[in-house]
C-alpha cells in the first residue's frame, strides 16, 4: 500500500499516546467532533435520508416502549443512546443510498433500512470509541458515558464510582446500537442469497473495525513507534471498511448490481477511506477548529499516532518538539512550534501527497465499466472535495499552502 511508502519505522518512541489511558492516568481530551470521520456530501439525497431518519425514529420509539415496560433506568439508557445517534453527517447512509440508486435499486424502504443499519453501526462504534478513549464529550455535549458519569457525581458518587457508571453505560449502549444494526438488517425483504450477503458484509465491517481498534490500542502502548505499514493497516481496518467499502458494496448488493461494479466500489472505498483518514489527520494538526469540529491542539496534545508524526520523527528537528507532542498541558504556542517543524521537515506535504495518491487510486477504481457515469461523478466529486480541504485543486494538484502561524 502506498501509505507504507516513506521513511519506514520512525525513531522517537518517546511520543506520548494519550488516547488510551491506563487507570490513574490523565484522560485524553474531549472529542468535539467525530473520531471516526464524517464526510461532506454535495447534493444530498434528501428524500432518501428523510426515510433513513424515519426508520431510526421508529427503531428508537419501539425500543423505548419496550424499555419502559422494564423500568425507568432502562428507558434512560435508550434515551441517552438516541441522543448519541442524533446529528452527524449521515455519511454511511448516504453512500448506501448513492450506490443503491445509481445501480438501479428501486425499493426505497429496503434501502432506508440498510442505510439506517450502517448508521447504528457507526453509533455503536462511536460510543465504544469514547469508552476506550475515556472521553466524556462528543459534538460539544456530554456523550453517553459523560451523562452517566455526571449523573453519578450529582448523586454523590466519588470520581472512581462515577467513572465506572459512565463506562458501564457506554458499553451497554454501544452493545444495544450494534444489536440494533442487525435488527434493522433483518427487516429488509430481499432474496435469501441477498440477505445473507448483506449480513456477511455487516459482520465483516464489525470484525474489521474491532481489529483496527485493537491495532490502535496496541500501537498506543508500544515502546517502538508505528511503521507506515502499521498505520496503513489501522486506517484501513478502522476506517475504510465500515465507513466506505461496506456501505458502498451493500448498496450495490441490494440493488442487484453485477459483481464487477460491487468490486470496483469496494476498491474505491478502500483507498478513499485511507485518503480521508490522512486528510483528517492533517486537519487535526493544521485545520481551523471552527470547520473541523476539533479543538485546535487536540490531536497534538494527545500525541495521536499519525503519518505526520511518524515522518517527522525520522527527520532533523524532531528533537525540538519530541518533548512537546503528547503533553496534556500543551499550549497554543507549543502547538505552533510543532506545526512549524511538521511543515519545515516536509511531514505535512508528505501526508497530503499520500492522501492525493490514495485518492488517485480510488478514482481509478471507478473507471470500471460496471460503474455508471453518474455514480462515478458523484463519488469522484465527493473525494475531490475531501482532498481539496488540504490540497486545493484535488488529487492531481500541487500541495496547498502550508500552515502559517497566526500573527
């Protein structure tokens, strides 16, 4: 994979990883935006997405009625999960709907159920991500764990008891969302062979995402820094499969598309997911907080293992910032020093070039005869818009201007 190209294993294993804290350590920063990426979709399929929202609303209404019969505590958990599922870009449903509609699908109800299933999978993984990362805020408000932690503190619990209450609620709520994804999938009326293929795709998305999360946790505690190959494997397993490959292929399968089209979409999704993760990492270090949803120093403060840092750690100047990366008390001035080194040593341009390279491979996959021109144009436009956030002009253009310190 192209992401494995570059300096190889970087030295500088003193980079602190703050995301996965052991008990007693400083938790990572809160997530004001999604850890797992969202996409900006031009010309949204509003009617299709409205049906997805209706299916999600129906799912939660039914679940809350069942929970209420058990008791108020269980109802509160479902209400917290419903709040966690609200908002966001609905990226995965949109990819399902794009593939399904442009490949000839006509059953709007089944498409909405399939799209809503992937949104519940996304919710499950986000809720569990927050438990793993010990985060208590997402999208600017308390997440499931945060709500239960705060409630326990108000009831007089000490910090350890409150943290346990939040962790327990997060685990349970994530499990409910995951089970819900399969529950919605079972409601789709399709030939048995299609139902089985859809089930297998969802199962593979779950299996792959957990594998990517395990890699992420292991890398965060490893004494040696991650190699480019390790970072590529993590990005593919944790992001590409469930966020791109599976939704696109599932939409194609439900539409009854020929295998070459489904295969081409999966290849597109693999490289598009890696490209997006690279863009997300660049924006996490250099982006405007008002547009990225992340605090300006969050990724640098947590020492997030990225291609940027792996590249910089093998270049002159690393010793000037090695002691700053991953510091929980990182100041804006410290962050500026890190950014200057990332620009001067070529790390930013390296990450942007890799993103463009993977985007180019993804776009090439769409040239398959099985991919209709309108779908090729929509997906191509989406990916170019993503890469354009760090490389104006798209995958084939020269890198955009480097970050300039504020004056």
